[in-house]
C-alpha cells in the first residue's frame, strides 16, 4: 500500500514543525503539502529546513485547495478561523481532517460536525495516548464517586498559549461530566475571584496557570472528606501530540465519513 499523503497546516509554527519531523520519522506517511496563512512571511520557504531537517522540496503555501488536490489528509493544529476555513476544503475534497486546534467555540464545532457527512474528521482537545487514557480513567472515577468528591481540573502551559482553559482541560472536564451524567457547560466553574461564596456541590472547577516553556501539565483532583485522589499527566515534548495525530490520520484513512475522536482511534469507547 502506498504512503498516506499528508498536508500539515500551520507548518511554520512550533507544532507544525514538530509534525513535519514526525512525518519524516514515520513509516506509512509522507509529506505532500505545507500550509501557512496567506499573509505569512514564511511562504515559499522549505518546510524541511524550517523543521530542522534537510531540504525536502515541500514549500510553504497559502493555497490549501491546490495542495489538497493530491492529498489523503490534513493535520490541523492552528487557530479556529483557519480550521473552519480548512474543514470546508477537506469536506469538498473528501479527505481526512485531523483537528487538534483548541479554543473552538460551540458554533465552530457545529460547523465542523455539519460537514462530516462528507469529510472524515478526527477531533480531540489532545492527541496524546496518555491524555486520552487519563480521560477514560477520569470518566470511570467520576462515575464511581458521588458528589461528596469535588472535581477540580488544574492545567499549566507555556506563556505563549493564547486560549484558556486548555483544550485538554475541557477534554478531561467533559470526561468527568460524562461520568457524573451532567452537562459540563451547566456545571463548570472557570474562574473565581473575590467573595465567591462556598463551592456548590457537583460543580467541576477549572484553574489555569501560564508561564515559562511548559508543554502541558494537567491534574484532575477528586477532593473528598479527608482524602484526595489526583490523576496527573505531564507532557515533556510536543512530539507526543504529533505521533498521536499521525496515528489518528492513518486510522481514519479509508474510513467512511464521520466525526471521530481519539477514543475511537484508541478503541477506548465501550463496545
């Protein structure tokens, strides 16, 4: 079988460059396109050189329609506006779209789901194996413990991250909400300041830290009477997200159109 031909969106950014290195190291996939914003100063640069590799002849382009002509999929860790523009083309081409973009609004997610009758979408707030296994554990623990155990989610990222709480924090919060059979939007508390009053039983709290070069640390705390359970994941390198995204892309290649998650890719959903 021939290699899966992939486009990296945001190829000039930190995650994009990591994805290009990961593709170069992974059997079964090949880089066929490197996408950047039409206004980027990096257009025309060699994507291999930008990623710290020998020249690969795949130059950064702002034209996804042309790049996708001969592609099997796109991996997209960009920003919401770019992802929404990219999903329209992925759907038109009928190619795999792996979405790791965070900060998407409810309306953005509705747009993504609206095209999955034509596109094969794998979307997750975090593509790492460890985080998705953690989410499965969080769901089980939340289901097993009652409201005597308060749920708090603490996350820390590097100082350049532009959205908060992180997509991973929301992924873990959603897992906790599913375990408790509640609506996350209705029960989440995302900021506390001033005289807030006592904590409401059943709420799911979020706390955000930013600083330094932290790739991503997440802890889910179940705080009960006189005891705490803490489930933690610490990311040490963006390569874990890149490898997870490649696993997702290869898993999705050839599947029927639909909206999938890393739980599908890793067979974490109950049969």
